[in-house]
C-alpha cells in the first residue's frame, strides 16, 4: 500500500498528468490526444469503482452514443449479463449515484464491463478482484487470458498472488519507485519461495456466462 501503483494506473489511463516526464501512446504524449479519440483506445477500471446515476447500459457505454450489441458483449465477457438480465428493466434499469442498490462485486463487474466496452487496445485494471469472491476471481482470470489472446495489452495491479498467474511481466513498486521489473517467473522466484504457478489454457472465445461464440466488437 502507498507504493504509487494506483497513481501509475491513473497516469497510464490519462486521468492524471505527470509532474515530470511524459506518458506516450503510439509515440504521442497523452496530453496531445483529444479525449474523444483517446477513450476508445483505453479501458480503465479504477480501484474505487464509480458508477453514475443512469441506466446500466449508459454506465457500461460510458454515457456516449451507445452500441447496444457492444454493451451486451462487454457485459457477457465481464460475466455480468445474467445479473443485468434479471434486473427489473434489464439494461435499462436505473441505478443510483455510485451504483446505489448494487453490491460491491456487482459494481466491480459492471465497472469491468465499462472498461471492456468497444474492446479497447489497452485495458488497465486497478485491483480488479478487490470485491470478488473465488468464483468471480476465476472468471476475471479467464477474462484477462481472453483479452491477451485477442492482442489486447492488459495492465493490472494486484496484491493477491493468484492474480499473477496471468501476468507475463511483473513490475514491483515500493515507495513510489520501481524496485524490480522482469518476467513473471523471475520476479516471483525473488519474492516467494520456489513453486510452480499453473498456467491455464489460453481461451480464444469470450468467457461469457452463456458460453462461447460471441463475436468480438469492432472498434470504430
């Protein structure tokens, strides 16, 4: 805690700007990217998920002109489609400010669906398993594996070792500085006693509740 991981995530997502140095996307400083063009490239799930007063669909679609199929696809991948379908008005159900009326895990999954909306090139997840039970965490691992199989760059912040099985590279931070950086197995050997970390078979289809076969949404 307090190492600067969430601050780094906010810098990478363009939520904050650095006091020094630059953050670049496609060799262009984030400061120079128009906000409306940057959004489709980056999906961001903050540690403290903030939902807004409006419909579930509006929250997933980032309150922009919505593509209903893309909204539903994001929800299926995030594992929240069945929950939404069971709400009084499904995707048009109104939720309160900050997701009033939803549990922490439900807010987390809707926030994840919002981050996945439109299948952005880069997905940044800050403690994405903070409010998930064991089943939810396993689904999250499948989501990360699926995104990687689609060529998406996934950056996630985690404390639980169970999340690290999906990582190719680990950056270890302490007191606002990078303490170590390298391949997952190399870093894990340094910080834990030797043990094998199982790798699940990489899925090639979305890990939605209703089974495989949902086509990937195209970026506009």
